[in-house]
C-alpha cells in the first residue's frame, strides 16, 4: 500500500508554532483525522505514528502533532496544561479545516485520549463524526499519580521536575491544579459522538477499569474493545496497527466522504495518480481498487503491482479458471499456475494439476488452459483510443 507523509506547521492555542505530520493515503482521502499523543510523548511515539499510518491505508488522512513544549513544537511545557491541550486540539482542527478539510475523526492516546474526549464535547468540534481513544484515563489527573509523592514539591516551589522517558520534565503547579479542577463526570455525558474505547486488559499504567468508567458515563453508540497483549504505549508487536485497523473499520460508516470517486462501470477500469508518487496509480474496478507502481529499477518505488505483474496475474488466474471449468466431473483437487516473464512479450507458464487424473484427462485440462479469453486477448488485442 502506497502512502506518503508531509511535515506541517500549525498554530497552537497560545500562538506558538506546533510541528505536525499528515499521513496521506495514496488516493484522495475519504476523511481527515487528528491524533492527540500521550502525556509528554511526541507525534513519533509508536501509537501515534503507527495508528496514523494504518488509518491512511484505509483512505483516511491523519494529522499527528507535537503539543507545545514537546517534540519539535515551540513553547515551554511548563506553560501548558490539560486545558491548553484541549484548546490545542481545537486549534489543530481549525487549521486542518482551513487548509485541507474538517476532521471527522478524533483519536487520542492516554492523556491525549482524555483531552480528545473533552475537546469532542466543544461546539467548535461539531464537524466530528467519531471519537476513539487508546488507553485513556477516566480522570485526567491519573497521569500524575505515579509521582504523587512529588506534588507537594510543586506546591512549595511552584513546579516539580520529574524524569520521564529519560528526560527532565518540568510540571508546573498550575498544570497540576488544572488537572485537579478537571471533572470528567461533568463533560463526558455531553459527548454526542460515536465513541470507541480501546484498552488493554494488562495495562498497568492506566488500568482497564478507566475505560469501563468512561463507557458507563458516555452515551450510545459506543464500543469498548480489548486488545490483549498490548502495553500502555502500544509498542508490542503489531498492537498499534491492530488498533488502527479497528478504528478505521469502525469509523468508516460514520463518515461523510470528502471525496466521492467517479463511479466505475461493470466493464471498466479507471486509474488515477497515487499522491506523492512518480509512477504510482490507484486502479479501480466497479467494486475494488489496487495500487500499482513501477519497480525501483524502472524509476518507481516498487510499492505496488507493476503493469507486467497485472498481465501475468490475469493470465495465471484465467488459466486456472479455464482448467477448473473444463474439469467438471473430473477428480481435480487443485491447480497451480506459475507465470514467469522471460523477455519482451514472451512468458513461461507452468501448470501443476493435483488429483487422481488419467493421462487423457490431464491432456484435456492442459489443452483447456490454452483457450482462456485472456490468452486470446494477449495474442490479438485491439486497443482503440477514444477521446476522454
């Protein structure tokens, strides 16, 4: 699957510049999404990058950005708060709406998930079609519980420096007070968007009971999905990608497509250039689409089927189908077809037949293999160019 990423700059709620990345699908996006990363993380955290790239595989363009004072964004983390993070999500939504399209999906991880839940209740986010969280705490103050013994230092000194992920992070007294003043029971019942809560039953940082509490306080439609074997940061195996696939499949029915492709007829194929590529194309039939590209040695990226791949695939499939059609009543268990591009317009074909077939039956089936419609087309195709 082809996709491409673009680095962007966008304003925060405090006027500083945030750095973000938009992961685009190969064709026109069916919708746009925003991803809010976890506490003191960045847009390159595994959950953020892997989920967004997976969403793009489903046609969703996803913006992930660094909150102020984190990653590559400007600002001082000590000057931020949970409330400012909520405002930053809204600012990112405004920027995306102005420059691309209004986001229809909002995804948040850990404290970013809690911020996404509150942001989704704001009137500025009325364009949202769905909200999803990964490992989100019920009470945002949960994010500082693991260093609760240092909170008194912030009361006395105005801030506290803690080590998270090998970095010194300055957490201000105002940040802690803002968390303490945040009451999820006041805003969660106001959420009017379809909600998906993804949580791991073995999450030791934010227990799964948090998802259960959020579920009880929010309205339907809502779903609580468990991803086993996932750690809180979704770094294990393909857990982040699994979450991305789940979110995309769940959210699609709620979208109003940003881009409605021109309908393709039953005897027609359409191709359009895959965004961010030189030779990539999105090829659509009436019901399916595939991605094509040239091989690296031919100027492409080798991230899709080549034109020759498709020709050989068509010949292999047509050969197999012709054999099976002719095998009615015969003890044919399986047929395997191998096609190799020798050179130019020359192909080598190997047909393996499995089953208790007589020699005559084998000859009959091998003869049928040479009579497929595709083989006839390849030997005498008449391509007539007509005005577009």
